[in-house]
C-alpha cells in the first residue's frame, strides 16, 4: 500500500527542494514533540463528534469510533520513548498515519 502512495511537494511551498519537514526533533522527548502530540490528542473527541454525525456515512458513529481508536493508538506509538534519537522521521510518521 505504501508503495502506491507518491510524495508530492505542497503546492504553496516557494522552494520545495529546500524545505526540511523535520522542524523539530520528535524522537527525543523534546517539549515541541510533546506539545504537538498533546494538541493532536485534544482534538480527537471533537473530530469524532463531528464525524459521528455525518449524514453521508451510513455507519458514521461506528466509523468515527474506529477512527478515534486508531488515531489515539497512532499518537501513542509516536509517543514511544524507546525510539533512538533521530529515528522518527517523515517516513515513520507517514507509515503511522497512512492508516487513515
């Protein structure tokens, strides 16, 4: 599945070749990493609530609950302190979130 996904530059980047997506080191337990993961975690219930009331999805409440469960698990995986310094990069994040 991952092999069928292509990475493309964000169209609003003025110079995609010089863009480094690793603004913060997320693998060493640094404050920026914890803050971002906490921000993502805090939004989970809000997204689940909105998704569960989507009239275009026949099983919206169940699908929203599955999303929330998988998203929370992905965030916990990204929180794993046993990752070596520098191990959490774009590829690992993509693998973790491609489930969605």
